C-alpha cells in the first residue's frame, strides 16, 4: 500500500534551525509510517510541474548543525501575499489552483509551511482555499505575537554578542567608539538581547526613538569617567526622535530594505564628540551559520509538533511556544500581530539597571 504523504517547504528569509525542523518532521513522520515530500525554494516548488524531492532519514541525517535550509527558500515569486507596510495583495487564483493540482497529484495530505509573518499570511490564504496547512513560525527577529520564541533568534543573538566581544577589544586598544548595526526592522529584540549579552553601553531600537544630544552626552560622560571606548548597538530600524528610519531601497513586492542607520549614528557621534568612531554592519552574518543548541532543540520540538498536528487533522494551525510548552494556535490569530519591545519591558529595565543608555 502507498504511504500517506506530508509536504514541507521553507519560505521567506532563512535562519539557523530550519534544518532541525525538517529533520524533526522527517523522523516523526517516518515513525507514523508517512512519507515526506520536500518542496524546493519555498512555495515556488508548488508551481507546475512541481519541484520536490522525497526526504527520508538518510537524506536528512546530520543536517541539524547546518545553517540555511536544505530545501532552499525565497522571499520573492508567485506567492507573495503582502507588500511593504503590511498591505495585503493575495496570491493569484490561477496560482492557487495550480498548486492545488500539484498537491493532489502528489497525494499530499498535510503541508507544513515554515515561514515568518508574510509566508504565514500566504499559508492562511491557502488554508481558506481548502489546503491542509500547518504553520511553523520562523524569524530571527522574534517578533511574532503568537509565540514566545521563534527559532533562529538565539543564534542571531549569539552572533551579535560574539561581534560585540570582538569590537570591545579593538575599540579599547584604539580608544574608539564602536557602532554595530544589527537586524531588527520593527522590533529591537536582537539589539536588546544581543546588546545586553555583549555588554553594549548604548542600545538604539525602533521602539524607543533616540536623541543625538543624549547619546553624545552619555559617550562624553563615559570618557570623563575614564572608559577608553564605548560600544553602541543600533537596530537597523532605529530612528532619531522626530526623524525617520534609514531606507536603503524602496519595495516593489515584499518589504522595503533598511540599512545605513549605523553609519548615520557613527558619523553624528564623530562630528559631535570628536572621537574616532567606526561602524560595522553585521547584516546576514546574523542569519547564517550553525544554530545554537537552543535553536536546534526548539526547531526539533516544532517539527515534531507539526507532524502531531497533521496527525490530529488540526489544519490552519501554527505551532507555538508558550509557557515552556509547544502547542498549536490558529494561523489567523498569529499573523499581522508583531510583538515589538514595550519600552517598559522588564528587559529594558534590566538593561537600564546595568547602565545601558537608550538615549531617550
Ligand atoms: O525578517 C528577517 C530579516 O532578517 C530582517 O531583520 C531584515 O531586515 C531582513 O530579514 C533582511 O532581508 P533580506 O535577506 O531580504 O535582505
């Protein structure tokens, strides 16, 4: 008898831990005697004639430490359902029907979609069109409301902390101000956690607009106090009070690209304090490389739960980490709700208590 089949795809920006999810899905499915079909390059693999490969224990052995995704991904293409600013556009009806044909032809009884807010929005549209979708939340930004944590975040934070440790020693040797721009369009979680772990002196996040006067007063005061250097972490989406985010390229489909705020902050510090200042943009280093142990475990738990949700027929559900348990929540409740940093969050208070300046 032919085995039942589960489909899986990775969509949107990659992050460490995607392969841990894939491996978890394959093993949990195999234990239920299901076969797993991996679609290539996200939803694009659902286009006619279908781009996929069968995944089994052997082809997914030892993939957990690998960054990226063995299936490939894209944040462009035929299945974009949101454009910049969060406006919905929806996937074209003929594309939806083509994808339905592929799933039927391949006998897919449940489709696991690993993606962020945009991809899950597409997933919800497909679920409403009758597709058997299960969502797995993914983003290094950790900014989805319906889950306390997404995998990839911890690895990104570890990357930021490592970069700050390195900048600290060179900054001290040269008595410089070292600025580090990190990812975080709308939410400053990476800057906040990474900055705290890496002993940053200043953390600038989108949720707390900053004042250049306060920033440079703080840096001058540190110098008077005898500190040789200062570390400033800038989320790419941070903005000065009364100012705007620094946009690198405007969006056509998908989100506009941010970038340049680190350089702006560094230039302003140098001009106002006269101190030698350098800027490093950490960029996609935060998205690459091997996942931390936490992300490997969270990814594995998410993969196993996704298979259980298919087994229970709970389509239209997204796995979620809440109160130390992996559970399921409706995708519809999970999308379009970004979890940003509340300026009175305990993490902000903790950072302030150890002398971190937010320049507000
Ligand atoms: O949403 C995740 C994220 O890493 C953002 O923090 C960042 O702005 C964006 O992706 C970068 O996307 P791309 O890989 O398309 O440059």
